[in-house]
C-alpha cells in the first residue's frame, strides 16, 4: 500500500520519530488545542512519539504529517484513527496490529496557526477520506468536533460529511459527522 499521498499543494506522509518538531508546534500550542483538549508539554510530545507513529490495518490508519510540496515546510497533521467514546484521548493500545480496530474510524487534522485560512485542512481531510475508502473496506468514516469549532465544521461539510447531531466521543458530547462509502462513491461522479 502506498502510504504517501499527494494533494495539489501538500505531501502527506506517515508520522516518524523525527516529527516531534511539528508535533510540538501543534500539540503544545493552546490556540491549536482550544477545541481539542489540554495542550501537551513539549517533553510529553517527545516522550509519546513512539506511540504517535503506531499504525494499523497494514498502515492504512495512523497519523500523517502534511508538508508543502514546494518547500518541504511541515504545516500540521492529519489522522485516520479509532474514535474514543468514553476515553478522552485516542486508545493507542488498539493501534499497532495488522487488523482494523473494531471502532468507528475518525478523520481529523491539526494545523499550525500560520497555515490556517488557505484551504489546507480541507485538502488534507478530502485526501484522507479518499485514501481510507480506497485502501480499506470501511463502510463509513466519522469525525467529531466541538460545536463551537466553526472552521472545523465547515471543513467537514466541504468534504462531504453530514452532520447527524450530537454524540458521545472523547468522554463528552460532540458533533457527529459521518460520510458513508456510498455517499463518497456518489460524490466521485
Ligand atoms: C480547524 C482548522 C483545521 C481549519 O484549517 P484551515 O486550513 O484554515 O481550513 P480550510 O481553510 O480548509 O477551511 C476552513 C473553512 O472554515 C471557514 N471558517 C473559518 N473560521 C470559521 C469560523 N469561526 N466559523 C465558521 N467558518 C469558519 C473558512 O472560511 C473556510 O471555509 P470556506 O472555504 O468556505 O471559506 C485549523 O483552524 C486548525 O488546525 N485549528 C486547530 C485544530 C482544530 O481545531 N482541529 C480540528 C479538530 S476537530
């Protein structure tokens, strides 16, 4: 399976141990984490890198780093990961085997603030949804957001996800976005 994904402006490639720099830029920034959870200390990001590079389903799910194709600058990340319901973070213990975890699989993205407002999150989200449906037998890809995270909600709608109201995830109430394989196939034509 080809895990590197090219979009018009970005290269998405699997997270590596060397990507602690962009990890710190997003996960330790209170502005980025405003709707996502408590920021991690830079030391914690470094400590957790061996976990953050775990992949499952033959590599088809995990974290991708997004970098500008033109300059190589890292701008953030995109994910396909099992959605936690009562846990407040990804259940990393489910990741690392060859199987697809028996959970909803969520698409997500975190960009450093200097990259906001250029359509990059939409480019990442659309590419990961295509990748997920093309490389796995998932029947649905889900996403959750804080109801106040207007930019993220807009990204999901632009990428064809439908808002189904509210649901539990990450140990709280979140907006429930989904796209089915059938809807994704319809959107291709
Ligand atoms: C949310 C985030 C990923 C958006 O990234 P981005 O690259 O700026 O997103 P895009 O440019 O692709 O699209 C943003 C859309 O939201 C719109 N938007 C921006 N701020 C908005 C707001 N407060 N309310 C509603 N819409 C908003 C933009 O106008 C754009 O829509 P348009 O293309 O129709 O004009 C980025 O701000 C981010 O990383 N935030 C912190 C992490 C985060 O919250 N991640 C999502 C977790 S669910």
